[in-house]
C-alpha cells in the first residue's frame, strides 16, 4: 500500500529569532549530552561511535566534511504515518474543500468515497483512483497557491487520534539526531516518497532542513510568463516517484553525492540504505522499527502502511542499526517533554 499511495503523490519547532539564538543553539548542541531523549541503548551507542570515528582526523575512517551526506526518509521516520500518510489526509481535506465547485463528485469515485468518509471504499479504487484523487487536488494551480494550501492545512488540521497538528507529530529523538549530525558537519537531506512541494513549505521550520535539501516525488510543472507575472504551474501528471529504487535515483539526480548515513523505516527505504551501504567510506544504515503500540503504533511485516519486511531481514543479516522505538526512546513527540 505504501507503494500505491506514494505512486499517487508522492514535522520541537526550530525557529531562530536572532543570530545570537542560533549561535547559542549550535554551541549547546556540541557541548551538551547528545541524543538526550534516547535511552542508553545499542542504537544510540552505535550512532555516537560511528560519528566519533568518522570525524576523528586520526582515524582511518575519517570522512571529509564535503562527503558527510545524511539522508532521511520522512513518513514514519521523521514524523508519524498512521493511520494513513499525512499527505493523503491533506488530499482528502482538499477534496472536501473543493467539493462545492464539483457537484459531480458526490456520485463519482474516488471522490464519492472521500465525501462519505468511506476509507475502505477509497482504497478499493486502487492506484488509478488515488492518482485521480491527487491530480484533482494537487494539480491545476500554481506552486505558490499549492504552498499556501499546504501551510493553511497544517495550521488548522488535526490528527484523528492525537487531536494535534500533523506537524506536531514529529519524533523528538530524530530531531535530536538531526541536530547532532549537523553539529558534526553533516549535511542532512529529506529523501521521501512524499511530494517534494508538500514538504518544502515546512521542512526548514520543523526540521532545520532547507527547501533545497528536500528530495521527493513530484508532478509535472511548467513556466508561465503570465502577462509579466511569471508563475510555475502544476500539471495533473506525475513526473517522478521517489520511492524504493527511485530513492537512489533521486539522490544521484538531486544531491550528486552518495550518502554515508541513511535512515528509514520501511521496505520503501531499503534501496536507499543499500546505496549508502555501497559507499567506499564507512557508512551507517539506520532503520526505525515501530514497536510502541501505546505511545505510537506497532507494525512491521503485515502493515498496509510503512511495511518493514525485507528491510528488517536485510538489516539483521548485515548488522545495520535498528531502533526499537518502545525500548530505545524515552519520549516520542516534542509535546511529551511538556
């Protein structure tokens, strides 16, 4: 199901109010204990040992700063992805917002299922139906208009289980990992099956990852001079799917350097971790295993979202690092610290 939804369309807030605040935050990240929301477990030790090794100029495994590239999947790895991918919730809400302009949708699938809140019927429409849904809500407007739609949705929509904004459901331990890597001169990228223009509007504010360090799925766009008011228009046609084998392709196309650190949570991330594992530099592959049904969700091999099956087997065979969410993390979300 992850592949289906990603084939259809393929966030602790970080805000610095002054230069002084930014400098102090950087100093704190280097002098305080790293990864404070992690228990003293094997996954944390492995991360610290790796970073200490490859940043030590006396080590045979030293990696020059320019090659310290880290890539992170987003859905289920930096923020939650249950009970459906958050971008799908966005598309569903867009259908409802636009329904008055399309009276035919009440009798037309997949829109009928959305308007009747019938998720099983929606999923029965398969890949074609989901593509139709996404194209109707993500295309036909300018990139500026789409960005504003995303921002307004994040400011108002609430997750059905936690009753919090979707961008509040980011993982506090992963925010700390991003900070720790940046403090050690890593350049961190999002490499996600989610839509690139869905993630760009909030990635820097939430993760500290600039818009130009986001790789994702995309639809076709075109330039329109628009009578002296140039715009980029989004067309209802898929351009690139950044999932599974698409992830190494996207990394090569948009980053141009092979990662030395890669983090994901599903089989859709396996090829990205394999690509990282092939680096001539010492590399680090990290899988997040969702094992906490009480604080978040527990799922892996049989999940219709974020399935971790082949990836889990390969991680165990190759000795890649696996995070056991229930046992490795003291807290899940930033609001757990309150």
